[in-house]
C-alpha cells in the first residue's frame, strides 16, 4: 500500500513530493474496471482499460522495512502525477465551498482517493491513498504543515521554491510512517 504526497505552491508549482510505502496490510478492495465489464466490451480497449484500472502483466516489488509491497504497472510515477494534477480543479471547487483547511476526500480515480489540505497561504498539500484513514491523514497533514512552517522560517530558504532539506524529508517520512 502506498501513499503519494505533493506540496504545491499557490501557483500550483510542485515544491516537494514523497512516495511512502506502508508496511500495514491493505484492506480488500473492489476488483479492477476491466474485470467488472463483459468480455466483449473490453476486447477492443483492453490496453486502455488495463492501464487506467491499475492492472498490469508486469508487477513491481518495492521492498520496505519489514516486508515488501507489490505494485501494478498502473501505479507508475507519471500516472500518479496525472491523477494529482487532474484533481487540482476539484480541489479549487471544494476550496470555494468549504472554509476548513482539511478537505478530506475530494476526488477518486479507480483505487486512488485524493485528500487535500489547504494552508492559509494557499499552499496545497495533496495525498493520494488507497485506504480510508481520515484521522491519520488529518494528523499527517498537520505534522507536514508544522514542518513546512518551520522550513519557511529558515532565513536561507526562499518561499515557494523546492524543498531540498534532508531534515524536512526525514521528518515527513517519520510522520508518514507514524500516521499512514
């Protein structure tokens, strides 16, 4: 099970991203899109449906401390980035309607759920995840926001520029391990 975090500036420029592979066992999810459709309807578009549903003939194995997590080919980095970018319009629509910073689940693409957190300075924290964990995600976003504020207080860091701090990365990873 993986989680993908993106921090975006007010102009939607990425300033930090993290992929976290959880050692927690995933809950059973529904089957892929192509397996829910009749076989005659998927024959012509089999490759497209397979790519969109996250299924693949080739699987990758990512090793994490305490075990390994299998990933399908549909979870490639470019697909994850496409899902995050596609959710920006939905996030902005929800921002106009709600006044809270934590927007919970704002969008869904196949097995991926998109949760968002908007800071008062209009920074967008976007998290793609496969399982529901509202309290853990809320706590994770608050930790990341606190770490982000501490980074912005550094006089040697320019606002809205990419965050390359090893300390920031280490602490975000520790928070992800704790809450996600």
